[in-house]
């Protein structure tokens, strides 16, 4: 396993890039700890695969260096980087048995048969493939074939990292859920460095210890599921993580108050200090989970109009309008009537403030 460092890395597919938008990956410096389980999360086209391919050596970066345990591998081809890769679709030998497929990467490196058997059986057991070991891969379902691909990725203990590119795409939803949990268990047991690309936040948050969130070629935050939920550092993280995502409202600040539409609500002492001297557009962020419906107007409430209320079984999902802003709220009880006026409270300790999309308080 290896610590992976990306130093001043940037990549443009087009020649002579000039504007930031010419880059599939904008300049970044980043370290991936040895033995970490990372998910690389972001919408389609944000640069996840490009970043993964630079780590694996499939793409040579137009700028910067890639180090594995301090060794510069930027110019090395994939096969010289000692990594394992698992792709969206199964990459296995159909004519071989499951056992031989799993043993292949080890035999290739000259492992003795006894040690090979031990490791193959260990990985097969973890992926619940033990009963299929003697079967020919060609007769198996696509789910089972993809489990073999995962097993082949995980079988070598000496790789610098195992890179997964949306590996559960072809897997049936129920098995997907099981495999995500399995991969987490396997990570704790085998202590491999894993980097897992996905556009699915549930997948990222259940699998990884650290989620690296990307948008438009940039890493905007790396953090645990809890940090991304409670303290998004960038408005994109707030909006992208969560269902629905964070409410982002325009506001201004004056005299220790935040003005939201025509409402002035008090800032916390910390927000007051952080926003002192800030003029112009500020974005207030509040998760739907933390919005409260007040009984009536108070000094800390905001006037809203009820747009929609849906009973979701476990909670009510309500949508309000505050001036030009839409505000979603997840409420345990809700007697709001569509079209009526309501009063919302944004608890100070749950309200975040952003300037130019970056969190300041
Ligand atoms: N070989 C290529 N040549 C030119 N442009 C490319 C190439 N590969 C990717 N791009 C562009 O680079 C940007 C980042 O693409 P990339 O595939 O890395 O994103 P992604 O986040 O992995 O998206 P997806 O989830 O859709 O695969 C996109 O604008 C894409 O169109």
C-alpha cells in the first residue's frame, strides 16, 4: 500500500489551455493516506475519471506530479505502478473457473499455490463467492461476474492502491447495498488503500471514510459523511449532499443581523465576527433537516409562504417560499396549509454563511 501525493496537478484534454474552463482538472495538490478508503464523488463530467486515470497512469497529466510513497511515477505506465483496477463492467476470463480468475493476479506474480489458495479463499469468503469457486465464469450472472472483478481487484495484498470506477453500476440494487457494506468490511480487514469513483452520494457515504467531493474539475471538500453533512465548506457540497440538499438563500448583513428577503434575524456571535466588514452578496445555508416551523412571528423567524407539503411516511417534506428563495424543510409534524403564511426559524448553530461559495461562518 502507498501514500499517494498529487502535486500541482492539472489536466486539459485540449492543447494550449488558457481559461479555467479549458481544464478537465484544475490545479490541485492533494495527499491520499496509505490504507485510506476514499470515495471520489461528483456529478457527471466533473473530472473524477480523469483524476483516477491520472493516478492509474492511463492519462498523463498536462501539469504536475504523482508520487507513490515519495517516488515520482508521473511518467510510468499503468503496469509499472503496481495498482489494481475495477471498472464498471466485469473484466474477467470467461473460460476460467472463478477460482482461477481470482488466483490469476497472484500466479502472475509467482505466488506459490498454497499461499494462493489461502488468499483466494479468504477473498472469496468475504465476497460470498466460496460456493462458486469451481464454476466456470461464463455461466454466471453479471452480478456474480462483477463480484469476481472486485475479488481480482482485492486479491493482491501488495498493490499501491485499488482503484474502482463506478464498480457497482451493473449490480442489482439489493446486492449493491450488501456489496457496499462488504467493501467497507473488507477495507477494515485487508487494510488496502482504496479509491472509489461514484456519482452516487449514498454509495460514497456508506463506503468511504473520507469522501472527496468534486465539481467542475476541482476538489471542493474532503471529509467524513458527518463533516460533509454538518459543515459543508462549499455551497456545492451543501447542495449536492443530502436529499434534498441544503437550502441556499441570498442574504445581506447589517448591524449584527442577517437580512433575508424583508426579515432581519440575529446572527450568532461567531457569524457576526466572521462576517464583520463583509459587504455584498452572502449566501445563507441551512439543511432542510434543521429548518423549524414556528408557531408565529418571533424576532428570529422569517416570513414564508407554504408552497407544498408532502407526507413522506417518516416525516413531512414541506416547501416554502421566502422572497425569491425556495426553502425545503423536513418536519416531524406539519400543519401548514398550502398558500398560507408561515414562520420559519433557522437555528443559529445550524446556519452557515458563504461568500463566493466558500464557507466563512
Ligand atoms: N478523452 C477525452 N478527450 C477530451 N475530453 C475528455 C476526455 N475524457 C473526458 N473529457 C472531458 O473532461 C471532463 C471530465 O470528464 P471525466 O470523464 O473525467 O468526468 P467524470 O466526472 O468521470 O464524468 P462521468 O461520471 O460522466 O464519467 C468532461 O468535460 C469530459 O467531457
